[in-house]
């Protein structure tokens, strides 16, 4: 599904050039539950942002389902990201004035989904993530774990093939974090959705069926567990 070839990304910090990624080669197949891990500055978030069409690389190529997304201009990347990828963030990134239902259904409304289908899909995914009966509560009336469940529902409601999760358990206690990971693993199996995590959380690494460790912008190890 995802093919990453010779990817390099450099940043300027004042007069200093930081080599965030130094020639990454990686392939990700359908339905993987993959963690990209490493210390701060290893390049894991940079790599996630490149896969997610949020950032642009300096050299190399990234293709998703045969589509060379790294060659797209900014507008094309935005359209591709909106239509094909789901995102889960450590800070949830919910719209505070909208209810759980509205936060999730907003994604479908942008894609032009009709009202009947929009409602059916939104209610169904909120039930699947354990929020039945809480559809009309705003984020400030929900716990951190419940807010992250909304974020998962929002990422999955458009039925993407790939979900990218940046430190999704960072703001959760260990018990809630494990519940969230179990939920994402269940969704991975139910929908065969590919999950790719950027993390330094050992629990996320343990749940992953494949663990890629980065160090100084290079792949230090790549381990499959099942």
C-alpha cells in the first residue's frame, strides 16, 4: 500500500541545517498495525507528516496505492488527505463548540455525503467506539478518553484505508490508554484499516504488530511480531 523510497527531509534552524530524515526506505502493507518509534529528534513525526501529505520531502518518493503523493502540489495533497486519510492526534483536535455527533459528521459533510447516510454512519461509528448515548455532548462534558474515542470515530467515519496517529495515548492515563489501544486494534481487525503510529510510549510499541525504530533520521530496526 505505502512505498517509501530514499526519503530525505532537512530543516533550517537559524543557520543550522537539521537532517530529520536521511534516506528512509520502507514498505507498509494493507491492514498493518505499525508503530514508528524513537527518541525525540529521531524523525518519527516528520515521517508521519510526510506519509500524511502534511509536509513535503526534499528527496525520494512516497506512493500510496500507486499514487505518487510526494509529487503533488499543496492543493492536491490537501484534497488527497481529506478524501483518503484519517488522523488521530494527542490533543484530540476536536471543535469545542460542536457535539460529539457534529465533530464526527463534519468530516462527512465536507465530503458531500447526504444527510441520511451522514447520520447513519455517524451514529454507527459512535456506537462502535463506545459513545452511544453521548452523541450530543460537547467535548468539555467528556473525559480525555471519551474525547479520544470521538477522534477515533472522526478518523474512521469516512472509511479511510490508512489512519495516522501521532502520540495518541500521550495525554491519557495508562488504563485509558490501553482501552484506546484495544479499541484501535479492534477497528484495525474489523475494517482492515492500516494504522501507523508515531510514538515513544512503550505500551503502544507493545501493541504494534510491527515496530520500526528510528535513530537520527535512519531506520535502526524493523521488527514484525505476527
